[in-house]
C-alpha cells in the first residue's frame, strides 16, 4: 500500500474550507486530518505550505488546446494535452467531438479508446479522458453556433446511433454525453434510445419549445449545453430553452464563464437561479487554447485571438480559449464564494456525467485527483490518482 500525506493545506470541501492534511492510500482519499491532530505514518509527505487543496477540475466540454484538435489527436497529442490541462488544474475531461462522418468518428473514437487503455496502465502525470461528449450531429441548423451545419444529421433509426455506442466495452470511458436538439424529427425517440444506452442527454444548439422540452425531460433529458449560447432565449411570451432551464430545479446547466460568451451579470443571474449544485463550468475550448493572441488557420477558417476573444473573418465569436482555472477566477471575481466556484468546476460536472461517487470532491473513498493553488489561483501542485504528481517548479 502506497501512502501519501499532503500536509499544511486549506482543504476545500463541498461545503466549507478547513485547515488540515490529507492521507491518500493507493490512489484514494483515506483520511481528512484536522489541524493539530496527530499525523499518520506515510511513505511520502509533501507540505503544501498553506495553499488551497481542491478536487481537480473536470471539463465536460473540451475540443482541444495548444494546437491539438481532439478529432485528429494521436497518442503524443493526448499526452501533451493532458500535461497542459493538468498545469491549468484539470484532472479529467470529456473528449468533445464535433459533427463528422461515421468514418471520422470511428477514427477519432479508436484513437481515444487506444490512448485511454494505454494511459490506465502507465500512471501518467496528466489529465485523464473520463468519457466522450458528442456535440451533435443531431442539432438544429438554426442554432449552429460555431459548428458546421453541413455536418448535421437527422435521426432516422437505431442504426443512426451505432457509431456513437462503439466505446461501450471500455469501462474507463463510461461517461458518454450527447448534445442534441429534441425538437428535430425523431428527436424524442433519439433521447429515449440514447438514455437506454446510458448516455447523458443535454439540450443544445436547439430551438425546442417548452412543451417539447418537458417531453424530453420526462424521458431523461436533464442538462443544457453552454447555457445562453446557441439557444432560443427567454421571452415573456416564449420561455425557450433558457427559460426552461432557469425554471426547472431538476435541470442542470453548463456555462462558459469567459465574460465574452455570457455577460458577467447574466452569469450571476444563472448562479442565483441554479446555484453551485446545478451549474457546471466548462471551457468549450477550441484547439487554439494556450497559444496566446495571434492569427491562426483552423478548420479551414482564419481565426484571430485578441485579449482572449476569438473572432472569424466576419467578426463573429469563433469559440472559447478560456481555461477552467481562469473560469474559476472569473466566478470568484463576481463575489461568488471560492467553495462554490470550485464546486462548479469539479463536483457539479462530475454529477452531470454520473461520476460523482468517484470524483469531484475531497471526501473519504474518492479518487485522489487533486490540485493545490495559491491565493491567485496559480497551480502549485497536482496529482492524478494520488501517485503521479507535480509541484510548482517542475515541468508540467
């Protein structure tokens, strides 16, 4: 049994912050030790010098970073992405795929499957892929956002979803999420069939009327993708997807907190309605995350990044480049407690994808995917599964 003791930390628990230490045994949180309590024996001890210790962030909507597109990534790309994400506090993510052909999906899914099986054996100091998010292809062309509408599909029969179920044999990828528009022909049947296969159903890129959303909720659609974006908005004569999401307590949402996709005061409104339990932070990052300002060619289009804002040649927003760490910083700047900001980046997304029994909070028995940071949210320590760890001063 390998025992790792993390000492002198401000532990961010689900409902409070306490000073103390943490004992990890064989990759699981074994004991939360209060300040001044006797410390147990360990094989290795690391002092966190009074920094915050938090659950690692979980990004359930992530397309790539540092020039790597998850639709095209190979094993080396995944390793590079994982190290970069860990340096930004992310310990787990859903590999998010955009609408594509069956052949393109199968190629991407095969590479993800192979990499995850390899990574499970090698104990890497890198963020893990914990599942797959299909953003489309069964979404509404009238709310395409940055997606390519010529790649969208209509649902016809069970055969249409066979490509999306090909990772069922990999237990490490049991979290599967699909963003869809339930108002499309056959949309409700699609929701039903995917739920029967264990998918989390998220409404997104949608113009669904309230009545259709209620029908979708009754058969398992209980989440909304990038809340406020690529959706019909709240109107006093038509609540739209946004009104439905604000109204229902059993519907969770995720949100891009870069102050660009959603106004800061609207973020505060969403938090007031949904709370930290039902609102998850996402990056929705395109592969240009981490490259800084400049002009780039991606997906056959010229994209300019200036001061963290992306734009295409027509001036429209071309995706996000915010990190989860920066998103948490932005939430705290709004006066929202750090405990809640961290929860929105860890436990809330873990609950959305059904992994909260294993991940997302500092609780005994959970996997030790942990990060430490200072008062300015600079990452000073990270561990994935309690064994492969990195401290500030080491290369991520």
